[in-house]
C-alpha cells in the first residue's frame, strides 16, 4: 500500500463558497530542499510548531521563531500522522525561555 500525506497552505477559504485547490505532481527534478522556506508556512501568530520527526533528538520548531527544544521527550510511533510525543512526566520536552513565548494581554 502506498500512502501520501500532503500539507497545503491555502490563503483563504470562504464560508459557504467554493475554493479550488490544484495539485501538480510528477516533476522528477523537484525535491524538498528546493521547496519554499518552511518557516514562512506558518503565520506570525504561530509561536511554536513541532513535528516530532527528529527520532531521539530534541524537537525543532518549524516556525520562524526557532523555539527549539533542548530535551527530546519520549517519541511515540503510530500517532495520527508519523511520530508523536508521549508526555508521561518522566521525560519532558524542555523549551528555553523566548520572548516569542511570552503571554501577552489580549
């Protein structure tokens, strides 16, 4: 069985409207390295996004804020999409202090 998971950033989807999204594939010369800057995938309001794909290494933040963890936590295989994280209390994810993680009024 072959499975593919594709994430797409769509600028806007109107309520009760129709939005066309096109998928192009088959470019043998394309690779992930030549794709867009992943940090620009998230809006400025997103302060942290972990994908937990590092397998034993601390998670890296996919946003422009670079809020990378300093401890790996416990990876859990078989999450909804790829790897996940088990938060059992004994092996936490440690995230250094950052101005982008400060809670602000409003």
